[in-house]
C-alpha cells in the first residue's frame, strides 16, 4: 500500500547504516520495522475488505478509509514511542549542569566586566546583530561568559537567548557530550523525516478514497 514511503524510508535507513553510529542505526532499523509492520496491517485489512462479497464499492471505500485513519492513529503512537525530543532536552540540561574547570581569576573577572561595559550601551538587537555568529558558534567564550555572568536584573539578552548560550558554552567545554547530543539530534531528525513520509502517504491515500 505505502509503496512510496516504504521505498524512501528504506533509502534513509541504508544511508543511516553507513553514516550513523551502530546504536543510532539500530534505532532507525526499529523505526523502519515499525513502518513495515504498519504497511502489512494496511495490506491485510485491505485484502479482507476486498474479499468481503457483502460490501459494495462505496462501503469498501469507506472501510478502506477507516483502515487508513486507524493506521494514522497507530502512526501517532509510534511517533511518541520512537522520537528522542525528551532525551535531547535531558542531555542539554545535563551538559549545562555538568561541572567544568573554570578560570575564576581576578583577571578573567575584569576582562568580563570590560566586555560588559562595552555592551551596556547597545540594545539587545544590536548585540545580536554584531555578535550572533561568535555567540552561537561558541568561538568567543569571553563574550559568552561576560553576558552570562551579568549581575541579576541587568541581563543583556532575553532569557531564552541566555539559555541557548549556556548550551553553546557547555558544548564548547564538554565536546564529548556535545557530540552525543549531536548524534541524538541527527537520529531524531531522521526518524521524524521517515514518519513524515508515512503520514504524507497515508493522507494521500485517504484523499483518494474520499474522491472515489
């Protein structure tokens, strides 16, 4: 039934097996297996409908649509079971809480204060406009620390941006955990792509039944 989705997700699986670590590739294989199982469910139910001599063509179309709707609900359950969004959040929280060796010297404090003094006269938009790249790629830790260590009540950037900078800083200082997060992000994005292909084909098949 889902020929297009099966074909495309198979290619995604093969690519993941070549590019992702073994554990991540296994997770992709599990998702592909779930998709095949879902496809087999649709095929079995559809064959049973076609073999039912009591049903006329209109009733068969309605029954097929109900099967596809049921498959859509199964897909949502599968999505909740297989995606890793919560794990990504936990890892990011873990990396920002992880202890790191920091230079707490007077010199560092004075350098940070000097940077803050230069930023005080700038608006939040101006700071982001001038320093966005060096902030979010983690290449200027002194700038990031100066912004993050601003005294309470005098934040130079909105809280959501500060939270992102904490993650950027932590990844820069803890590259091993940052690498783990990146792998999980790629894994999650791959799974979401596969499930999106399935959802799109299910939607297309349902529309065809409505137009019969």
